């Protein structure tokens, strides 16, 4: 299933899309836009994942010589990833 949306873009951007199609890089402008949107969503997913990983490191004590409960840390990270997946509607 797909959804059609209307988007207004500046003329320069529209011309660049035309160039991508004319060069054979994409069959249609719609394909180029879909590819760009997928790349944006993937980059955002990776950024959020990086934020979750960094947050996990900040929550764990560093260098105190004590054993860290990795099961608890892993569980917390997985819980955060599950919540993130639901929020953005993407699968990891």
C-alpha cells in the first residue's frame, strides 16, 4: 500500500530532480524523492540509535572497578530501542 502526497519544492530543486532522471540515475522524479526520503529516515534512525547508545554509556558507571550488571544494561537498551521503533514506525 502507498500514499500519495503533494509537495511543493523550489524550482532549483525540481531542476536537479529532472537532471537526475535525465542522467539515468533514477527512472522518475518520484523514485528520486522516495530514495532521498528513505535515506533521511535511515540517517534519523541511526542518529537516534547513537543517542540511545551514548545515553546508555552515560548511565553506566565508568572505571570504578565494580562489576556492571550487563543484563540490566542490555535490557534497558533494548527497551529504549523498542520504544524508539514504535515512535518512528521503523524496524531495527
